[in-house]
C-alpha cells in the first residue's frame, strides 16, 4: 500500500497520520478476532489500576499468551510497507501489541503520556498502528500533541490517579513532570495544539510513540471503543535506559525485561524475540 507525501510529512513532523481504508474486511475481522481473544485471556501485564475509577479501561500490554497469534497476524497486514515509507527505513520489526477497551460510555479520557516513559526506546523509527473497531468521532479519538515526539521526554503517568493524570511514574526528578494538558485546555482551548482524526473501521492511525498522546473519553453517543495497538520499529531504533528509581520499570522496563537486559544505552534495538517483517 502506497502512502502519500503528505501522510509521510505528517508522520515525520506531527508524529501522527491516518490511512483510510488501510485494512480490508478480512484483515479487520482477523484483527478483531485476535483482539477479542486477547481481552478474554489477559496476560501478566494486564493493567488494573484504573478499575473502579472514572477512567476504567481494560489495558493489556504485550500479552505473552497472544504472541504467536499476533506474530502470525502481522504477516497478513500491510504495516511493514507502510512503516518503510513513513520512516524511510529498509527494515521493519514487530514489537508487540497493547489493547484498550472502554465500554458503557463511562470512561473518561486516558492520561496523556509518552510510551517511552516506560519503554526503553529512542530514535525516529518507532510507530504504533492504532486500530479501532468502531466508528470513533474526532472528540473520542486518540489525541497527539503535534510535533511532541521530537520534544521533551517527560516522566510518565502512573495511570493510577483519576484525579491527577500527571502523577509521575518514576518520580525521581530525572524527567520533568507531564504538563496537565486537560486542565490547560479547559482554561484555554488554544493552549495545546492537538491532532486527532475521526475514524471508521478499516482506517488506521499511525503515531510515533514518543509523542505526548492520550485516548479521549467515551460517552453516550460513542459508548464503546475497542482498540488494538500494534507497535513496530525500524533501522534507526535504539535501546535507551529508563530511570532506575521505580523498581517496576527500572532500566529495562517490564516488557521483555530479560531480552532488554542484554542491551546497553545507545545500542541498536535488536533481539531475536522480535519478528522481522521487512
Ligand atoms: O487508545 C488509547 O486510549 C491510548 C492509546 C495509546 O496510548 C497508544 O497507542 O500507545
Ligand atoms: Fe500510549
């Protein structure tokens, strides 16, 4: 699948673009089947801290039970070629998935964050394919702070405090605290330059995971959002040590921690555990 110069420019500059009708019906059905299985069979990194709060969302990351299914699935999807073009990379590797389930119209906006707060990554050739299975209006979609992928590396969000989405993950002063984007926007809608796209099933949003981003709320008109995120990396991707104060995320992060312990600061991000797709 060919992407346009404008989509490439958007990804490289803004950190986000959308490809309409990126997945055909069969591909979308295969993605939904894997997504549904993944949600029904949570893995060890199933994140429960938001349960019972106004942000209640089923989030699961790199579920090892689904790895074989997902490695097979990504071979049938067009993302390797798309990322080659968006990045200008010869090679593409598949990292892992994350799932987000918001249901019943009650979940508020997810905390803004950068995936690099808890994943030991650096470099331009990283990308999330954000696949939602419902029609999602712009107001309920993923939001990215334009250009932030190349800006400040902030501390993460604990994702555990519904009253303060900026509660720091590492909290050791190494990385600056996230700005309170929701509060700023409530005071002045022009305070942050956000990019988001209305999507229909089959459309895929591509974002650089170092972008400051967050998933908007669901509501009465759009009560449910089921999202499968597939993460990829290319030639210019490197290992970057995380701050070491939070034992859960120290240095290697929690995902594939044994593999990550073999890499050192600045090394090319390579491991046989990640399937090469181009
Ligand atoms: O869909 C969401 O609510 C958040 C997505 C996200 O954080 C990601 O793609 O990394
Ligand atoms: Fe994220």
